[in-house]
C-alpha cells in the first residue's frame, strides 16, 4: 500500500496555494499553518507529479505479509432455503472445484443448520472433499449471531484460503460480518472468479457504473471473501457415487447465544420469478411507448415466454421491479432470451450472459448486445416483430399492432 507524505518544511505559502489549486478533489487544506490531506483524496497522484518538486511524495507503507501457506482450501457456504440446499450452493461448488484444481487445494462445504444429515450427504455428490457441519437446534433458523460465530469458529479451526458465498438474503448478511470479524476484504456480486498460483483470488465485477470490469485481489488478508449471485455459474452434474467425508463440529457454548428470538416464520410470496423461466423476452429503451407493449406480449404469449426489462423501464413505471434483469435486478440463465431494443450495458449483460441462446433485435449495428448475442437482427423491431408474428401466429388469428 502507499500513502501521501506532505513535507511541510519544504512548503511556503506560495507552494501551498499551488498544491491546493492543483488538487481536483479539494483534498489539500491548510490546518494550523500546516498543509494536510483530508478524506476527499483519491490518491490520483497529481499533486506528486505536477506540484512543486519534493513537497509531496508517494511512499510505500510497510506491511507484515501474511503466511499464505497456512491457509488452505476453498470453502463454499452451503445455503439452506426452507431445509433445502439453495441452487447457488451447487453452482459455487462447481466453480470452487475448478479454482481449487488449479492450485492443488481441497474443496470444503460449510453447512450450518439443524437436522442436516440429508443435506450433508447430498453435498458429497458434487465434488466436495470435506463437508464441515455445525448441527445444532439454535441454527434451525437463520440467526446472524450464532451463524457468524459458527462461521468464525470454522475459519479459526480450518483456515480456508477463500470462502464463496451465494448472494442470497442469508449470504448477504453473513459475509460482511465474517469479513469485519477477520479484518479481510469482501467483494459483492462477482460475475467471474480466477485464482493466481499464490492462492490470491481474483474477484471480477463491474465498477464505476459498468464502465470497467474491476479485478479485485485481497493480497494480504485471509480468508478471501466474495458473494456471487444465483445463475452466474453452472452447477456441476450430480455424481452417482458420493465422495469426500463429513466432519461434525461442535458449536461453542458462547456462540449459541442470540439476542434475537424467532416467534414465527411466514412464507414470502415470491410472485414474479424470472430465475426459473426457460424463455424470456426482455425489452429496453428501444420500445418508445408503453402502448407498444401488447405486440411484445403477444409474442411472449405465443412462445410461452416471460416478460422482463432493463432498469429504465422499471423507473418509468412500466414494469414491476422483479422483472428487471441485471446487477441491480435478477440474474437469469434461460434456454432462450430475446432482447428487444436493448443496447447491452455491462450491468444488463451480467444478469443474462448465462442464457443458452441469446437473440438480439436492435436498430444500431454497433450495439454492445450483439457482442454476446448468438443471433442478431439489425433493424427496427416495430417492423421485425409483426413479420415474426406472421410466422408464429396462424393467419386467421387476431393481430396486435403497435400502439393498439
């Protein structure tokens, strides 16, 4: 790591004013007759490069390097949803195996709950070397305090180099608590994962509004933590014969305490669920009016597709937020997705790139969506869709025209 060092003994009033004028973030301020840097600093280094020579320098901060060899194994938090393994767990196990094989590490699963014997046995069919189980009545419901304590006990005992967590309600609550307790990094909603020979996990996700793909590495802390959404990776095939072993761990008595008591659990109405849809039609800003949606709805009804959209159409009030695809919406991997009038921002593509077949319709031949589409139709959807319906709908059926 680096830090800015201000050499006030070399700074007079003129130099101080020059440095303040150079900083684009107003991070250099005078305090008590000394030039100081505040929290607005972005470490851009402009003051070092363009300021009076020798007045500000960028210097390394010495760190105690962690012994990475003491941390071994890639662990997956086995998320239970109503007593069943959440599908994201299986997807992460497949990715964990691919990463672990590159560095010669084992794959672990961390299972927390009550009466979890069947779930632990099921995990052995997905390439897990060891399933670590904390089976305790206090873990029957997701209570953040005992769950965090159990996860911390597992990390302290086993020392996994990385932990992959599904971006579920439980995972999003648990991962930050673990990261804070072990003073380590956490990257949320990763869209890809890689690993270096030195066991550094490269966590990839869109940043700065999707303008770049950030490659985030926790170089000097362990364990490495990340969350990944459902449908980002593919689940491995279930093996006929189980492998690996199950290790039962005891929850420390102090960890069983919780200040929360569950009085009742009421099932949530999931309503619109795009994650299980096999065919989806997604619309974007290329659809100029809400009155034009019946034409698209007719196509969806004909092919048995569910309707989805991009974020602007949710903000316009045309669609339910649960119909949004993207990093701020749902992540889907249908057999077929047809995009209509969608340019293909990084955020949207990250939410649907797992689709088996992507068909894109856009009037702009340079639209980003064509870079991931398997089949591209360049043209005005207002002209293309009626012709497509002519093929799909028998000639005697009623037609739905744009704007009707």
